[in-house]
């Protein structure tokens, strides 16, 4: 398969940025090329120029391309050992000395992660009615954000949830899908947000969970994002990363490891 020249690649990146508002410079070049190659194979195009023409003539492909570039792979309680630690240690620790906590779930995709956090938060609050919490869930992709707000999931998505959790927090619909109950939805504010904007969704946050997102970013973008998170957290606030992600050398001094295996850190300074 021929993908031709850098000029064609640059033209395609500009077209992507103008039409579906994804900044290609925020991602590693080889990642972008792999995603594009996948879509080009599916459409039978062999050059970047041909693919641009295809996008002009077949507008539904724009949404397929958006999905390919943003890769929304998620599930409830993904990496259960991380969530066990959040449930038993991290979130209870956040309530020490305070009655309310604020959490940012960055890159929330279709909502499974913030709803998993909401389940933990709700169960803690249920044991002490004086406590409260708020989760800000953000994603650059407004299509998946809409799905997250709706909170409707197929039965296969329930695999890691216990029968008791499903009963407490979900309603089974006539079509066999499950919908998140209002008491969880009330804990979450879903908002569109570009992680590369340099601006956090809010300030004075007690915890930021950004998992399996930065693996697609350049080293520079990872460092900039870590600085943004550091500035948004309260002193000793928690930063939770994906298990395959890491802090770059330029920013690792901003955080103290709490659990290096599960990639949980606290803010220094």
C-alpha cells in the first residue's frame, strides 16, 4: 500500500484539524499514521490525497475517523486492583479532615470510569450522610460524551460488576441494556474538554484520574499535562495514571509515589 509523501500527510492532518477539531500535533506521529492507515485500508484508498477526496465525498467516514483517532476503549472497574486501592485507601483518605471531595476523571470516554468512581463514592457517602462529592468527567470527543451522559450500557459491559452493584446502581431496560440510576448521575458533571488546552476543568481538586490516555501523547505533551494536573490539585492531592503510563523525568519530581505498581501519586509542594 502506498501512502506517498509528507506533503500529503500534512494536508490530511490540516483537514482533520479543520473538520473534526482534533489537534494531530497532540499525538505521536506514528500513532496518527497507524490510525490513518487502518481507515485507508477500510476505504480502499492508497494515498493521503485519495483519502482526503474520500472524506469529502463520504461524510460518514469523518465519524469513523474520529473514533479511530480517539480510540475509546474502556470498561467498568478496568484494572480491578487499582479500584480496590481507590476504594479501600485513597478515597477514604481524601475524606480525612474534609466533608466534601472533588475528583476529575480526565479522558472519560463513554463513562464507565467516572461511573465506577461514582459507585465507590456513593457507597462511602451512604455510610455517612454528612459527606459529599463531585466528579468532573471530561473528554474531547463530544459523541462519546453524549453516550456517557445517557449512561446506557449493554449486558456485556456489566462483566466486572457484582449482582449487588448492578441491582443498586442500574436499571435493566426492556431491550436488555442497563441504565445508570440517577443517584450516580447526580454525582457527575460531564463536560467537553481538551486536555492539551493547558487549562484544568477546575481548581482545588482532591484527585485526578487520567488513565490510559497519555500513551498516545508526545513526551512534551505528557509533561505539559502533568504540570497542568499538578497546578489543579490541592496539596497532597492524588494523581492516578494508567498502569502502562509513566511520569517523564522533567515532571517526576512534582509527585510522590504512593503505589508505583498501580501508578498512584500525590502532589508535592
